[in-house]
C-alpha cells in the first residue's frame, strides 16, 4: 500500500493537531511535500517545501528573537544568541516536529519513505520550518498567530535546556571572578561516576587552590562542571547574574 495515498485525510488530522485550519489548503500541501516526492512525480502541479522552509526559517528567527529580547531583558547579546541557537537548531526543530507527528504527514519519495525519512531530523526539521512559512502566508503574514503555535514548543525547550544548564555559562563567570585575584588556581576534578554506560551520572568538584568550593552532578562531565561552578558562584554570591 502506498502510504502517500492517505495523506489528503492525514492533512486534516494534522490541522487538528496543530489547532489551525488552513484557508489555503495548497499551502499546507506544499509545506508537507519533500523534494524526493517531486523527483518521483515529474509533471505534477505540486511544489516542494524548500521555498516555504526558507521563509519559515526567517519567521522562526524573528518570533524567537522577539520573545527572548523582551523575556530576558537582563541578558546580553551573546547569551541571547546562545539561547536562540539552542532552540532553533535542527535537533530542537526535529523535536517539535515529533511532538505533532509531522513526519507521518509528509509527501516523500518511495526511497526516502523506505529509508526512514519520516523520522530523519534533517527532513522533519525542514518540514517544521516550512509549516511555519505556510502558516505565516496563510494568516496574511501574521507573526502573532504563528507565535501562538510556535512558542509553546520553544518555551518548553528553554525550560528543558535551563535544567541542563546548557546556556548558562557558570564556568566562565566563575573564572572571571577567580582571575581578579593573582595566583589563584581553579580546577575541576571528577570525584564520582555512577549508572550504566549509556546513562552515567558524573560528580565533579570545583577546587580553588585545592579547597572545594562547589560540587555538582550531571549526565556529562561538562554538565557536572557547570553545576559545580554554579554552586561555587553561590558561595561568592554571584549566581544571580546568570538567572533569567
């Protein structure tokens, strides 16, 4: 059975999932159409989603940038750039796409379909951007309406990243404090590992001249070091500068 044969019905199910009914159904079809499908259906009236992806990428950037600019008013440009990069990267977009099962609705060529194209991050992340572009056009270029759909995914990802301390660079902040005094030596030492190889937890001590000033744990040595640095910053009363 050709999976693509059921896609016109599936598009209606997708609209239910995303809470938006397209006025121009052709825009949604285009957003869901991968270039591999076009290559196998020469002469069809369909267009692949690459142009909509281009537009959606810009819409994504402005919506997220605007949110971060006003939500994180105490953050500098460098921090905002890191946060934005983390929530609009391919990995994050593929995660958003997975939440709405976007891959299940794509028009794919037979080869891509057989080779797990519906779950491939490069394909689903591009389709998510194309969906944003299609919605932007369909709403008569209403970024606010796109934001209503997009931002719940982004906010959830920011919360997830914050728990992992992915964009709060506590190590750099701590190093800047330590460098103010000459002769001080800061090192991070792994003092414990637990759990199976695929799910390890590391414990790290931040040591200043051999004195332990912070202890942290994480799923990687880097995350554990960040946690230890954050604990040390609390000792210095300086961790609030990195809080949103």
